[in-house]
């Protein structure tokens, strides 16, 4: 029942809204539910608009929004969209963390006792989901210091795989092994490290060659001479100020073998396990494919290693 002025007592409002008096008082004390007036005895009185506002507050709180965010939404017309977007990001992040934990637990469940010891050690050194800062730092230390910042950023973005939101146990293991591989490892000495060349030109050209090789890699075609290989060789020739001829290609093929680094090869082997059919081939896979194409161009000259050794 309401008094003649059409206002409700705190108990009446609580009953209509299906909440406790304590709840109404809590929101009133924090300014979310303004009082319409006070009775002669000093009791709170609420107008009809308070019921709609209280129901809105309940809906927002049911979404686990903090009281401060609820206040913003009630006071600012355009606040709801911003608050919802931020909360969606937070919830998505928590769900991703839970999925990584679930996959990690499954990884430990579905293995032998001997494997479990190694996996526990690997998982103990990474966060869930994994932080890729260590991987990015490894590549920044590996690249020559004279590589332009924009080119270096492109190389690092292509080289560092991003953790999926819903990983499989196998992906959890691969990320843990990648982290263990590069954490604390000395930067490898890559080809041309001791040669006067223009690294910015080299890495920009290699990126173009990898893009050209991608369709053949996706289709599973055997390495062969073509536009991708020509751009690959041109990247080195341009960086060294040399001419692309058969003698240069022969020297380049030998250089690829001599400078192959097992650490880099293992990195790309692991990173390749994270790629899906929709992903672009990794730069490591493209580099190996192009090196094999360069090898086949010579029909097996002395000193050229098998394709499996041609990793960058």
C-alpha cells in the first residue's frame, strides 16, 4: 500500500522489487537510488520511478558489474556501451585463462609418469596463457641492430606465434617448449652476420619471397624455380650489392648450409606445429622451401645439404 502522496516506504519498494530492505538501503546510501522524500517520522519515501531504477540496478549487478560502473551507467547516457565492452574483455580474458588451465590439466592427465615430470617442469616456467614477451625478445636480439624498426616489428610479428584462446593440450606443450628453448639462450649467429650488407633490404625482400612461396607451400607443391625463388635470391643480392647470376646462387646455396642454426631450426619446427590450415606458412617453413628450391636449381652440387637442414 502507498500513502496518499503515491510514494512507497522502503519496505514496500523492496517487496515490489523482490529484494530485501537492506539491499534498498545499500543502494540508497550510495546515491544510486534517490529518495523522493521523507515521511513525518523521518522514514524514506520513494516515488514510482524508483522501482524501475531498482530493477535496472539489479539487472546490472546480476552481470557482476561493480557498483561504481552501475553508477556511471545510471548517470551517463553513453556509459553502458563502454562498460559492457570493457567487461566483455575481462570475461574473455578469464575464460581464456581457464581454457589454458583446462588444457594444461588434460596434458598432465593424458601422459605417462615419466612424461609428467618433464611437463610439470615445462609448465612451471610459463604463465597461462603464455606470455610471448620472451619469444619476441629472442627475435629482437637475433636480428641485426641495423634493421629498421618497422622491418624488425614485421619480422617479430611473423616469427612469434600468438596463443590461441582455446588451446589443445598439444598446443600448451608446444608453447612451453618454445619458451624453454629460447629462455636464456644466446642469440644465434645468422647468415650474413659477419658480412657487410643492408639488413633492412634483406629482411624486407625475404618477407616478399615468403609471401610468394606461400601458395605453393599450402598446396604441398615441391620446391621449384620460379618467382618466389627469384625474389628470395634477389633479396640477398640486393642486400650484398651483388648480381644475381649462377655463381652467386651457388655461393648463396653454400652459405645457407654453413649458416643453418639448430636452435632456429628447432624453433620453426615447434612453431609449425601451431599453424592451422588457415594460417600462412611460417617464415621458417617458407625459408626452408626456398632453400630447397635453390638446392634443386643446381641438381645437387657438392656441399649442398638435404632440404631438412635448410632452416633459417
